[in-house]
C-alpha cells in the first residue's frame, strides 16, 4: 500500500564543497516527517532491515516533473528530499521559493 503526501515547503541550498554548485533540497518536518517515519518503521518490521542510510524510496512530482528517488533522515530529526539541478532549472525554482510537492511513499 502506498501513501501520497502533498505539501509546500521552501527550497533550500546546501554547499557541498567550494567550486561545486550547491545542492537543492527540501526539509520535511512535522506531520509529513511523522508519516515518512511510520512508513519506514512498517517497512522495517515487514522486511527486517533498513535501507541504506535509513532512506525511504519515493516517487516525486514537482510541477510537470515526475521522478523516483529517496528521502533521507536529517540530523535534525526530520527528513530531506534532494531536488536535482535539471528539475530546478526546468521548473524555474530558486532557492527560498515555496515548492509544491507530491510525494508517494513506496
């Protein structure tokens, strides 16, 4: 069974290393983070192990772009969703913009 989450959150930037473009990501907190954590726990109980880095596979829709990726636990206790540069460019997203996201937990 899959669950679909819809929310709006700001696009953040993270500098990995000098000389590289910043990475775009969205921090998932509150009820959204709780839903992801519950999904991950149920999956772990069914399968008996965690995925790499504690990640959760998802299908994402931002604007006209759909793709599959993973969300990852954030050190703050929530989760983060990476947004690749080609999607940011195609959807004309700037860091700090509010992004409407549809996230299907797989």
